[in-house]
C-alpha cells in the first residue's frame, strides 16, 4: 500500500521513462519524415513540460517514498525544475545545430537525455545511499554515451573513454565508502546514519556502544575513510579537485549542447546529494572531532584556485569554460562549507544563476563554431562587427561569470561570500579572501575573449550567421542575467522555502 501511495509522487519520473521509450519508436517511425527534427524536438519538449507540470502540481507535503528509499520535499522539487530547465535548453540548442548532433541520431540523443534527467531526479530526491548510488550510475552511464555521441570524432571518442575510466574508479571508491558506512551503522538511510553517528560521542559506556563501537577511535577513523571515499563520487560529479581531471577533455570532446547540460545538470545533482548527506549526517551531530566544514572549505579553495589558474593559458573556448566550471564548483563549495541555512540557500541561488549564464556562454560558443568551424579564441576576433548581438550577449555572460555588477553573477557570489563571512572565524575569512582573489584572476581570461571580440580586427572574408532560434535564446538568457541583479527576491525566497524541511 505504501508503494502504491508513493506512485502519486513518482509521476514525473514515470513520464520521463515512458517518453524515453516512445522516442526510440517515434525515431524509427519518422526516419524519413521531412520534419523529423521538429517532431522529435517537439515531443521531447512536450515530455519535459508534462514532467514539469506534474512536479509543480504534486502535493507539497514532505514524505518518504518506497520505504524510505526516496524523499519528496521542496528541496527535491527545486532541483527537479533546475534539471528540466537545463534539459529543455539543451533540446533548443540541438534544433538548429547541424555539426554538433547528427540529425539521423537525434532521437537517440533525446531519449538518452531524458533517461539522464530521470537519474538526476533520483539523485536530488535520494534519502538512502542505495538510491543515491543508483541515480549517480544512471547519470554516469548516460553521460558516457552522450559524451562520445559523435562516433566519427576522435576527440569525442577520447572524451567518452576518459569519462568511463575516471567515472568507473570514482563509482567504485564511492560504493566502497558506502559499504563501510553500512558496516558501521547497519543502515543505508541518511537520517538513520546521522542519528546513530551522533551517538558515537558520549555513548561509550552503553551496551550499544560496547557492541558496535568497541573502539571509539577506530570507529571514527572508519567513518572518516568512508566519508572521504563517498566524497570521491560526489566530487567527481561536481568536478572538484582532485576529482576534476576528466572535465577538460570531456567538455572539449562532447557535443557542445551536451557539454552545456553537463556543466549544469549533473553538477547541480551532485550538490543536491552533498546537501542531503552533509546536512543530514554531519552537521550538528558532533559526529567526530574532524571539522568537516573546514575540510570542505579547503577543498573549495583548492578547487577554485586550480580551475582559474589552469584556465589562464587556454585558447580553446570549451576547455577554458571547463576549467571555469571547475572554479565555479569551488565557489559553490564555499556555501556548503558554511554548514548553515544561509550557506545552502546561497548554493541553490547560485546554481539557478549559473544555469542561465553558463548555458548562455555555451550558446555563443555553438554559434561561432557552427559558422567559423573553430572553438579557438582566434575565431572571436572582430565578432562585434560580424555579429553584434552574439558579441554583446557573450560579454554579458562572461562578466556575469566573473561576478561583476551589474550582472546576476554578482548577486550569486555576494550570497556565497555573505554565508562565509556570517560564519565568522579566521579560516573562513581567509576562504573569502581566496574567493575574491580568484574572481579577480578569472576576469583576466574572460576579458581576453571580450578583447578579441571588440578590440581586434576580424579575419578577411569572414561572415557569421545566427539562426533565429539562437538569437531568441540569447536575448532570453541575457535578460535574467541582467534583471536578477535588480530583483532576485523570488529566487532567494524559493531557495529558503525549499530548504526549510528536508525529507528524512
């Protein structure tokens, strides 16, 4: 009976599953249809819209589903809408493209994308380690295939192979960490792990502690090892150091529309799992003497520093944005390091803003690559004269990624830094300083692109055409990048309400 009631809250996932199956059939039926791209894209967008409506109209109550394997709460709904928006934008990026996605295989691409979104849904709602692992594996397997979707491209094949190797190692290490947690606590439920772990301090005289935690130091060491191993899986998804090594090659070799999705969707899902694990298990329980927020802060500082300094010498735009994505993972980790409500809400706010400005940046890369056939920074020389709308839009997105006012990225970083400063303390002050310095460093390599577009002359006999859909998307993405600096209250209020009650 409980599982039957749980199906009421599982409608969006069922829609995505059925739609992915139907896409394969529609692809076969419309193989020679003259409007095949429109049919496949329209059905995919319709499926995402139906999933979005079901997500929005589900009861707002917080509850556990399927015996506690999955949670339905406002936090999961927040991230679900983020995934749907990223997937819809990816579909729109694919429609005019003729080089990135082979039209003959477009149905396969969309079907795999919907299955990937299903995995993201599971990751965002995971209240059990088993569900978290299942979601991560679904996302990983689909990502391996989509990263190497251009089978005739050597870089795409290399990207897929490297993704498989790094992903397989990270998954294995993470699963081993989960097995240690299960061995310690006898449960895979996150809140159950947290409540039992809180008893590790001050229970050494009880029968339970004598039986399970005979050696308190050994138990705490095992817990530390388990968390480090699990961090490998989550860190691999968000591309944080030292689990970032796959990122530049995969971003460069994968089809650019999927690269845009990869930079936002799985990253957001990784932070959703990190929020659930960190806030349910390690915050406020006094689990061990290890200062977990400080450890996350160190990871944040190293990640943003390596990402920004590695981006300085890049000339390929996709690789540059890959290292930029690593750096932004470091910025977002600052909010997690704050280990409080404001920190988590700043993470959620920044992910919404990051979706808009990063997808917008990749849109500009696609437009130039489709016309110039190159992803090099040299292809952007004189872009302001050849395509002023694209140049202005790209400049807006790049300055927003830097965090300069009056762009939305400034508000996102302001909240992240506010969470750290409010936390107080010497180490958090240093983390804020490191974040500010890194933002200044990022301005250098973003400004290189702006200089090429506005201050350098275009090569002779070069032209650039922008499809109408891409021009519309540029305007649609640039507007919130500008307007959120003026009125961001609805997003912060949404983030605050979403984090109020975690399912557990």
